[in-house]
């Protein structure tokens, strides 16, 4: 439980072969080279990694690592422990 930004950073880094140091929590995904197709790929990777189902409607919230972590927390039922800045 808790903040999932570190886990999302790892999934983003692994999925898109990025240096984890380059993946800032508030950097727009587009700046990391992740477009709309990439967001779908990220959603699928999170579903597989965590064994959860995330509604495709949530993709519009995939703007940065922090927002992806919030969606993941909600899918895992731990949203109350998230704090967004």
C-alpha cells in the first residue's frame, strides 16, 4: 500500500527501456516519448504486473507518473493512501 510512484516508474522504465533517473513523477508522459499508443501499452503492462483490470476510460488520466500511480492505487483499492502534489 502507499505511494505507487516508484513501482510505476519501474514499469515505465522497463516497458519503454528508459533510464529510471529520467522518469520524473511530474514529467508529462509525452516528454518521455509515450504517446496514446504507449499509454495503452503502459496500461496493459500495469494490468499484467499487478493482476488488476484498469478501465480504458482511465487512459485520459495517464498524464504523468503521479497520475498513473493514482489510477493504479484506485485499481488496487489503496487510493486513500495516495497523496498527489
